[in-house]
């Protein structure tokens, strides 16, 4: 029984790694790989447990398969998102306007905290929607521009570096937290569920030994 559990976990884990590797290099999740994960978990249980397979070993194999599939899907999301973030960080050049937009965001936060109302231009409802300095109310844009131009060249470079570091940190946190969770929750369509069911069925049938009488 214990050997069956060990072999089943190994089989499910290897299947999960295969899924992640294929998804990473192809950019696609191939559904039948999930089925293969279930089969690998079941075969591992059947080989390890030998003649001691029963309903319990089948259920355990199915559980290991599900855990491996869910883990592999999440690992794929994290790997792809981390890759996208690092590419964005590497290719993006921060401009003076980018810094002024950052300063404008700080001004918005300052005024909001003091209870002041922000009169956003038409089509813009919050700082999350304001991507350019022109998207902010004129007085805020002018204030941000004035603060930036009031710095010495040395202070501007230092401030720009600190803004870049802060934004890179925020991007990485988003990719590893809320962003990954949101994308992960959207990755379960009807076909994902069907492949999951097939994986569970295969793991249970092989792992329980119920297919031996077929």
C-alpha cells in the first residue's frame, strides 16, 4: 500500500512536470496530457501496490492525479507570467512622462486622502485609467510636471531609478499574487473539466485494479 502510494505520487508528479514543460515551450495546454497524468498516477499505484489494489488505492490515485494537474496548471501560469513580466521589464524604457504620471498618481492619493474630489476628464474615472499625463485633471498634471522640473538633474535620475524599482517590484508582486490567481481561476473551461474527469476515471480504474477483469 505504501509503495503504491509512493509510486503513484511519483507517476502523478512526473506527469505534472511533463504538462508544465509542454505548456511552457509550446504556449498551449494539451488536454490529453491531463489524461496521461491520471493514467500515470493509476499505473504507479497498480505497480506499487500489486495485488493489494482496491477502491481505496483507486481513490488515492485519483486524488494524486487531481493535485498534480492543479499544481501543474498553477505552475504554468506562474512561469508564463514571470517570463512576461521579466520581458516587459527588460524592454521598457522609462521616460520623463512616465515619472510624471507616477508623481500625478501620488498627488491623486494625497488629495483623495485629504477628502478632496478629483474632477477627472471625460472618459477617465480613476488613476488606474490614466495612462498619460494628459489623462489627469490639468491642475494635477501641472503640479506633477512642476515637481519633476523642480528637481535637479541628479535628483531626477535618482527619483526615476526609485520609481522604476518600485514599479518592477509591483509588477512581480502582481504576477505572483492577484494576477496569477485571476488567470488561474479563468483556466477551467468545459474541456478542462472533461479532461479532468477522464484523468480521475483513469487513475481510479487503473489504481483500483478494476480494469483487470475487463
